[in-house]
C-alpha cells in the first residue's frame, strides 16, 4: 500500500488490488461525460486598499473534514459514529441515501462503505500518493494562503500540495484538465471567490473520503472571508458534532476568540449530483509550524500485489 508519512494513523487497513479495480471501474464511467461549464468572464481588479488580508497559516484538524450546512443540500456524511456521536474515521461508511447522489454515484458510495465495514478499506488519493482534487483536498489539517496582486497561492500540509489561483482572469477556452483544476479568482468586497473547473479524473479521484465520484463536469466555487468568532460559532459547533478531532498537525489555540477564516464552497457535477450542494471549513490561526509530509510510495499492496504507483512513461527533461 502507498502511505503518506503521518497519515493520521488512520490508514491501518486499505484495499486489496482486486477490490480497487471494482470501485475504479465504477468511477471511470464518469470520465466519459460532458465537459465542464463554460468560463466566466474576466473581472476588473478590486482596489488594492480594499482587498482583505487573508494570508497566513490556517488550521482545521478535523476528519473527515467538511462541515455540513445548517439546512439545504449538504455533503455525504458518515453513517458510522463513535459513542460521542462524531464521525468514526476508522470506518468510513458514506450515507449513500443522501438525495444529492444520482443512482450510479450512490452505488459507488455504497460499495466503498461495504469495504470499510468489512475491514478492508479502499484506496484514496491520500493513501495512494496521488494528487487530490478540489474539494477533496479541503480535508487537510493545515493550509497556508499567500496573496499577491496577480495570484493567490494555497499550500496544503499533506504531501506539500500547492494550488495556484489566477486573479481577474477567465478560464482558457481550450482547457487542459489537471489534478487541482484551473482556478481563477476575484474579490467581492471582503470575500475571495475562486472558481475551479477542469479537474482531472484519475483512478482514485473522489470528491470526499467516502468515495463519492467525480466527472469532467465537476465545478467548485469557493468563498473565503474573515469573520468574527461569534459569527462562526454555529459552524464551529456543527463541525465538532460531526467531525473527529485529530492530532498530529494543524494545531490551534482553543482559547482563541479573534477572527477566523471561513471557506464556504459549493459543488456541482451534473453527472454525479442531483443538485448543487454546499459545506464549510472554518479555519483558525495555526500555532504549529508547517511540516513536510512526504508521500512514501510503496509499490506493493498487502499480500504482495503491485499497487498503482504514479509513474512517468517518459522523462520530464
């Protein structure tokens, strides 16, 4: 199995190759579908003096990570719970009855849950050393945002993933899919808005840790803004009821009551979901330094079977 160092001690069991093929085959059907939505028009740059300062290191050490909305369509949630009521990260059983899922997508989520219940686990971008897409990458405990006049850079702790967001531009007419997709952003008052399309579909691509599939039509809109702690308290409390508090990176001061960075994101994919749905990630200032978590690739699965390790067919240079 491929395992990233410090992979929150959770991936003690992951899929055998035969089971991986079953789920990957179901997911690949979504790769033969409609292209992503057309590009939004380029926007005029906001006055520099009015741009919010969102730069910094931000922590959200909770798993599986997405904060469900108070109402309306929300993400797939874990049917397996700890005695405390929070998600049991050692057993990821996505609720395939969530009405946001189309039938084929629901069946794929169900198969992943059955593997987890059987104690076999299944491959994800994280434990297979493959680049995660959006919104899957939002689970990461730690994110650093760097704002410049022409772009925003987002660095994630797990595997040193880096996203580049071009500001006040449109998506290219001829878009080449990539692992993180093509992201363009602009400011709307105190909010950074990021529009991402062209997210590449690979053998382990998924929208969340429950194996929810994605297609080339996946479209994600992110909205980042600083809000007062009291304003974020409702989302923080919902998060603590839903997600497991993890350790090993992304630490924050539990007594902090200043401004927090809230990400509100909306996901749509006409080939997977019946309707757009939304969730949040509420980051607090990180007190732990950035650490390098390098993916340790192991070419063998348990039992000696070859794993699907990323490889190049020809040299890069």
